[in-house]
C-alpha cells in the first residue's frame, strides 16, 4: 500500500497560506490601521496649533491689534513648523487669510462655496479637497474663533495627505521586511521539520508497510535520542520479537508435528502388522500394550498443550493457602516409589525443620515438584541419588531438586523452559517426555511472582531451585 504525502503537503500549504495571509493582512488591514492612526495623530497635533492660533493671533485679523506683518511672520513660522497651510475663514466661507497661495487657486478660495463646519461631524477634522479648494486630498483641521460668546470664524490648517501616505508606506516597508524575515524563519522551521520529523516518519511508515507485508527483518535506521528515536527503537524491537515469535511458532509446529507423528506412526505400524498377520495372534497382547502406551503418550501431550494454552490465554487462577511445603515434598516423593525402585534410585530429604509453611497454591506447587522430580528420575543413572532440600532466608523459602544425572549443556540451560525444547543429551533417555513439563513449571512459578533457576554441569548433575514466600501462620500460632 502506497502512502500519500498528505502530511507534508499540508505543512507546505499551511506555510504558503501563512505567508499569503500575512501579506494580505499587512497590505490591507495593517495599512488601513496605520494610516488611520497617523491621521488621528497628525490631526491632534494640527488641532493643537489651530487652537493656539485661534486664541492668540486670529483676533488681530479682525481688530488689527497687532501689526499685520508681525502676525503674518508668526503664522508663516507655524506654517513652516507644521508643514501645513493656514487659513482663517469667517462663518460664511470668506477666506480672510492664507499662509500660502500655492495650495489653492486664489480666485477660487476668496469665498469657499458650500462651506459648512458641521460636515466634520463629531470630529474636528475632515479629509478631502475641502470643498474643491485643493487638487489633492488634504487633512483639514478646524478650530473656531470665539469672540463675545459667538463664533466669528475658523482657523483651518490643511496638511497634504501625501505626507501621511509616504509615512504609512515607510512603516509598511518595515512591516514587509519583518514579514519577510518571519517567512524565512518559518521556512527554516519547515526545513527542520522535514529533517527531524517528516523524514523519520516516512522511514517509520515504510517500515510498518514492510512489517505488514511480512518482512520482519526490515530495520528502521533512525539514531535519535528523542520520542521519534524511541518509537523507531520500539518498532525495531517489536519486529525483532515478532520475528522470534514467528520462528518460535514454526519451531513449535515442527515439534508438535514430530511428537504427534512418532506415536501415530508407531500405532499405525503395529496395527497394520497385526491386521496383515505379520505379528502372530499370540503376540498381539504385547504389541497392543505398546499401542496403549503410545495413546497414553498422545493423551498426555494433548492435555499438556491444552493446559499450557489456558495458562497463557486466560491467565492462571491460584488458590492461595498456607501449607507445609515439607509435607508436600514427602508426599510427592512417595508417589514415585515404584519408579525409583525399578531404577534403584533413592531420595535424600534435607528439610528445614519438621514443618515449613509457605503461602501459595498447594496443588500447583505439587505439580511443579512432580515435574521436577519426574525429570530428575528420567535423566538420573541407575543406583543414583536425588536430593530434595528446603531452606529459608528472611521471608523466602528455597526448594531444591538436585540429581546426579547426565546434566544440561551450558548453551541449552536458557532454553530448557521453552515449549518442546529437548537437549540432544535428553532425547536418548526421554522417550515419553512431551517437552512441556518445564514450560508449565515456569508458568506456575511466574504466576506466583517467584523465580526458578537451574544449575547444571554435564556429567555431574542438575539442580532446580525455586522460591516461595514464607507463611506467617507460625508466628500467629
């Protein structure tokens, strides 16, 4: 299945949308906001100057309290300082004074047609050609001239909007530069995302596709000490474990097939031999007994498989009680009396005290002891000894089953608890074993949250040691 590069495409589109949105906002909304803010700021400054003129100089135009030249000099100084055109207009629109004739046609501006100060509304300024007086748009600020409690006229300051527009564009250039730098920085973030996140994710996606196709040997080559590196390492580990599981499954099926095929072949061969007369009727009883033994072996193997499967799938229900482990060891050893007599094997019991109470599932622990003792008998030589020992340390009880048999090779000791595993040395002696006894034993001990270990030397013998929690029943007694 081919994956689509939708994630990376989304980031590219988001990056371009970010840049386009930023440009549109700056060129429209930010421009308008900046322009309006500069207009209000300039209007406030001009209104301050217009108010100063209306209270200090405008009356001299009407009453000639100051020399005309003095007034003109002062107004022209304000004109130069504010870069504006100063007009003094009476209420009917007649132009009484203009600091500059360059901003308007003198004939046109003698009387301003349709002059109405209320057109400014709640504001003290207006924008436009000021009733057709200017060719270009200007910012016009009006301040009334009050005398004897009545408005006699207005001081009007005109400022060409071109200056505000140029200032706005200068500020906008700074915005554009900042946006360009931010866009480049975001491009750097996109590059880092591509290297640090997207490419590793693409490798991980490719690996999951390989795993889905059954290629569990594929390795994700990501060496990072972060979440993505941890994810890659986890997937590599998962693939490795799945590969081992697949190998174990194949080995499991091969072992099951081998252990089922051998008795079935034997049963079929003996029955065919009795049917076609190869085995005489008087010998049928002997070979029927062999067939019966083989069927018992198949039954035992099937029961062990079912039991082990139930332990793994549904978990193990434990009936935890306090019991005397020494007594359980004695009873279990006694059940092998007939087998031990046939091989002339004797038990040596080295038990800690008369009674030693533990807290565990007595039936399950008895099954563990049975499996370990059965193994010890199978692989012990004739006229040998099996030592059963208990000891305690702190709140832990140690149970040991030690034989003096053929031993287990060192390279096989880590594998003996695997299902169906049998060492090469054991195959010669263990003809009836299923290879599941030790696997079940380990499952039972693990269910108790305890440990089981093996110590073995080829030609010397093998010792299995498992632990159990000591009971406090004796302390209460």
